[in-house]
C-alpha cells in the first residue's frame, strides 16, 4: 500500500523533472546569442572548435536527441561554464548553495520553534488578550515587507547600537577556507584560527539575516497553527475525550496537538518556495554569498548558463522539499494515503 | 495562565540579554581591514592605471627603486640606495640596497636577495619583444603612455647590485617615472620558475614582490588577504594581516565603518563627511591630491574641431556651482590641467570666467547661432577626482541649455565605457586624471600628447605638434627654470586651444577608525600601510 503510494509519488516527481528540464533546455533557444555559447558557456569560440562542439552537443541531430544529450551532460555534471568567470557553473553553485541552505534552514527552525508554540498558545487562549496580542503581532509581521524590516534592523542594530555586522558570513580577518560551504563545519575544519572567536563572529553575522528571514514564515506558522488547532478543538473526539474525564492538558497533547500539527508538515513544504524567494532578497540586503545573490548577479550580467543552472537547482530543491514533506505527511497521516 | 505569561516574558528577557552582550563588532587581533571600492584588475602595477587597483596592490606588495616624499614631492632612496646621472643626461646608474628579500609564499620560495637581475627583468618586460613575459600582457598602459620604448634604449646589470639605464635623449622626468607606483620591482627568479612551469600568466595573478605584505588569498569581488612580510627591509608596523574588503556600494562601506567592520575606507561620500568629523571615534583625513577632473571634447568630431566652439562651451559652464553641488566645496576650482601645488602651475586669470553671453557670441562666430546637439558621457563610477559625474553632467546640461546647446547624457557600464572611449566614440566626456608622480609631465603627456591620442588615454583625441614640442622640450633639460617656462607656455597654449576644460582638483578623503595610526596617503598614488598599527 505505502509502496504503491511511494511509487506513484516518484513517478510524479520524474514527470515534474522532465517538464523542468524541457523548460530549462528550451531557454537555450529562447535566450539571445549563439546557441553553442548558451549551452556551453564558452565565449569567443573559434570556428573549428564551434564545429567540434556542435557535434558534442548533438546539434546536427533532431531536437529530441539534443535534449537527450543535454540531460546526459546534466547527469554527468557538465553544466557548462559561467559567462562571467569562465568557471564550471556547477562548482560555483556548490560554493554558494550551502550558504543559502544554511540561512534558510536556521530561519525555518526558528519559525517552527517560535511559530508553533505561539500559535498553539493563541488557539488555547482563544479571544483572550494574549490571543489578540499574538494574532495582532502575527498580522503586522505578515504584512511587513522583508527588505524594509531588514533596513530598519540594520539601522538600529548595526548603525545605532553597533551590535551586529551588516554583511557577509564571517569577519574578514578570519581565514576560513571554504571546504563544505557550511560555515560552522568549515570553522571546525579550519586550521590556525581561533575557532571559538570565529564561531562567535559567524553567529553574529547569522543573527540578523536569520531573524529577518524567519519573520514571514513564523507569522504564517502562527496563523496556520492557530486556525488548525481551533478546528481540531471543535472536533467531536476532543469533546469525547474531555467527557471521558481526561485533563485539559492531556487532551491537548494527546489528541489536539498531534492532529493539529499534521497539516503543518505539509505547510512547511508549501512555505519553502516562499522562504527561498525571501532568502534571495535577504541575501542581497546582507551581502550574504548565497545562491540568491549569485543568481541575481547572473541576471544582471546576462549570464545565461548560470541563470539556467540556478533555475534548475532552485526549482529542483523546492520540488524535492515539497515532495518530501508530502510523503512525511502521508506517513504520519494514514487517512491521506487513500487520496 | 500566569505560568505561560511568565514563560513568554523570560524568553524575551533571554533574547534581550544575549542581544546585549557584544558591545562592538570588533575585528580580532592584529589585523587591519581596508574597505576598497572595487576589485583590482591585476596584481601587477605594470598592467593597470586605475587608482583602485593601485591602492589595493602597489604599496603593499611592492617596492620601487625610488620613493616620493609625500610632503615635499622629493625623491627618496628606496630599493636604490644611490643613483648617479651622467653629465649628458643619458645614463642613469643605480646602486641597489643589499639584503632585500622577496616574499616567501605557498607558490614561491626565493633562494636569493634582490639583485640587479630583478630590476633588468622588471623593466625589460615593457621594452623587449623577446622578453619571456612581453607577450603575456596586451598592453602596459602607463609605460605605453609615457613612450617607455622610445625613451629607454637599454637596461643592463653592471654587477649584482648595480644597474644602468641608457636613454635615447635626456629626460628630466625619468627619475619620477621610476618612483611611480607602476614601476614596481618584480622577481626574476619567480619569473624563471613560472617559465619552467609554463604558467606565465601567474606572474600578474599570484604576485611576488619585496613589499611589506605578501599575497595570501584573493576572491573576486569579495576580498584580498595579505600577510605580513616578516623579512621586510624597512622598519614596519605590527599588522599581521591586511584584508582588503571589496565593498563597491558607498552606503555599505560607510555602514561597515560605523560597525567597525572596516578600519579605513577611502573616498567616503562627501555629503557624509560632516557626520564622521563630528565623532571622536573616527578620524577624517584629507590630502590635497594631484588630480584633475575635466570635460574633454573629442576634437576629431565636429563641432568640437572648432576652437571657438570649445572656448564657447568652456565659457558657458558655471564652475563654482559645480564645485558646490558635486564636491560640496571640498575641491579647488581648476584653471589649468596642473593642480596649484605643482611647481609648474600657472595661475590663469585671463579668461575662463563664467560668461554665457560671450559664449553665445563665440558660437555665432563659429557659425552655430542656433546651437547644436551633443552627447556628454558621464562615467558610471565614483572616483576621487569626480564623486558624481552624473550630477555634474546634469548641471552642465542645464548651463548649456542657456546658450542653445542641447546635451544628452550618456553612460555605460564602466568597462564598456572605457573601451568605447578608447575607440573615440564619444562627443565629450566627463572624466579625470590622478597623477602618479610629482612631475608635471605626468599630467600633460598622458592626457594630451599625440602618443596618448594613439594609446587612448588622450580623451580629447587631440594631437598638436606645437604642444608636443613644448612638452618634449621641457623634459630634455634638467634646468628647472627652463622647464618651468616650457610648461607655462604649454599651459597658455592649452588655454587658447581648450581641448579639454579643467573643472576641479578634488581633495582626497578617507575615514579611519581612531585606533589606527601610521597611515599615509601619498598625493601621487596609492595608500601606504607600511607603518600602520592599531591600538586595541
């Protein structure tokens, strides 16, 4: 039963990937400029080399075969060169993606840790002063533009108070070579550096971007958990449990929470794409060297191979996370498997 | 209910306390952070002219045969301890300093001290086609503009510590050329190693010099990291690490100064200087710099081929207004290409005041009673000599409208901009020049000589035999009074011909954290951090 479900999901995933690669592949034709250049990222190709490349890219064959060849290259890790730096695009992405993942992951954790308890609290104390405060704050946070909030925070915490740095991931005087791309792991691996001081600096750099990025998902989470919990509390089985004599907290933890949090797992997946979009904005404001900043730079530079690769990676990431949370949701909730 | 309120309260208290703990975002230890406005184009000063690159590399990584005294403009011994000029002015002999060591890095370990061979290797690169590294660069912009290949006949090592330059004709500006930031001494041994490894391009990417800092790491658009060169031949400060943090955005650079992420930052926006000068924890340093901002007319294109038109346009511009609006009063009005602190400066009080009526008359004389349309190219970047070319262009546009000339403001991305300028595609351009040494030749030759019109640094595309005679005459004599008279004549001639209109000589500003000492700004080039130190 569950295996069939997984197979069905995997089939869907494959289908989405085919659609995605077809789209990205077709961009090569839609972008202006030479097709061979767009596909390989090489510039100033000599006529002789051009001929050679055409053969390698299967350009003398049908579109279908070109697409197959394109996919084969993707799987082999040959994603072409960046126009700007003439370095392999995939390697560049591997340099910047961890920074984004790190930022997004911390922000997501923060939003879960803050959002779920606050939402529950608001639901349990429905219509109390506390509920109104939490809901009010959530509404304000929900409607505040990220970039505006970020600038205000920079003004306050960096320029006025001088507590937090304004940009980057680490103080520039710490020489921490990028090995994994995850800053704390890199600090652990680095030599000749005071690790505690470096980690402290990394934390300082992380604090503001994480907080800013977490604001929106936290507020979504509060509102969502509150609604979901209220719905669950209306259910008959809750009333039954109360009638059977379970205490208020027993009912909440055993019957309320588990059922109310089920839709939340799904919500995490749905929020992930928004989170990545916001992460890109946050990265630009805080000069965070992640994929968002990289992709936006690539767009300014008309760096087509980089735009394609960035698109592919970000979309795949979002699709995978969506699928994963969907599957988790199903595993936790037997009712969903029937659908 | 009370319990949950309490919990919420204590949570926010904890957050507040942890937020309070760090007092400042201090940079650790014995490191200095200099926030630069852009990435360097190369790590070899021979290949560049941009002030940003020179600031980032030359004084830190390299030494020159001679140095310039920042205050008096006199030449001082550096890698050359003594020098001797033959009576005919054609032969220059330099005695080199002993025991000067090159950088030891991950990619190179020197086996010997500096010798005459290194000097020959360095300067022959621009001179001899058969030099192994001649072909690795497409141009040597500074040395091309001063016609190095025509000036210098040969360079030979007489012994391990003596080197001889033979010139084709007497040249009194020659020593100044050797003292510029571009004349950095490279290692011949490193060159030989790269030839053996077939890695020639690395000479300009992974630098080896004799300077106070050695190269460690470079990430484009992010940072440059230097370590202290412990065997440096001079006394130097105790900075163990120098990081050049690349922050192109002005506002971010200022913010980083405030959060102490930067210790020093150059050319802060003039408008914000007031804020810093009021704070005790920052120090604003200024230096009258050898530079000029100008409006160059492409004299190859009509209507700019007419002297009257150029004169008229120059008369139509309200310079004091520009000085107020663009430089916030922190610059001197330029009347000549040479700044007033140059010894060859000529105060020109004859014409050139703001006079739109006369300008209109001149245009009528030239056959343009109804005016015409022109393009003004405004450079897209902020430079010391011109902090805001766009705004300047708008002011000029308004002034020109008064005499019936319609101006359109054009700008491109910086690299494209410079390429198109070199190809002479512009009508007129707002740009400028920062001097590399104290010699007046360094302004007039690269900006206005015929050779510079070919190499592309002559933005007016102006080639005039009379003018070339003046500046050639001036360098063929060592008599200062005689040189001076040549330069005065040249400046007067420029005043009549007006191939470009000098606008302002800007002061150089930088803001630094008060805990940093020993920073010197050289009016002729890059910033020097040899003696820099930091009190904790």
